[in-house]
């Protein structure tokens, strides 16, 4: 449960980043925490601590958030690379 509460504050920190590099770093941390949460959910199901049907919506939401954050990271890194190459030409 504790790892599941970490992505939201990490995402909030990314939104308040001091630079694009800082944004990318903090967003990557949020993604790592989401992935950790996904593993914990799967472990809870495998160990039969809670029924799979009860955790299925949570796992689905976690997977969706991972995809969204991962795509945001790809976009942010692409924009950063493009911005860096423009700066070098100037």
C-alpha cells in the first residue's frame, strides 16, 4: 500500500520541477514507483492475500498510468533533445 501512494506526490513534484531536466528525472521516479506498485499488486494476487477480482481494477489503473507517464517521458525527452540541438546550432 505504501508504494502505491508514492507516485502521486512524485508526479506533483515533477509538475513543480525547476527545469526540464528536473521534470524528466522526477517523472521517471514516479514511473518507477508505479512499476513497483504493479509488482506488489501482482504479488498480492499470487500469494492469494486478496482475490484477483478485487485487485483487477487497481492493476488496470496502475498499468494505464504507467503507459501515460512512460509516453510523457518519451515526449519530454524528445522535446529536450530537440531543444538541445537547436541551442547548439545557435
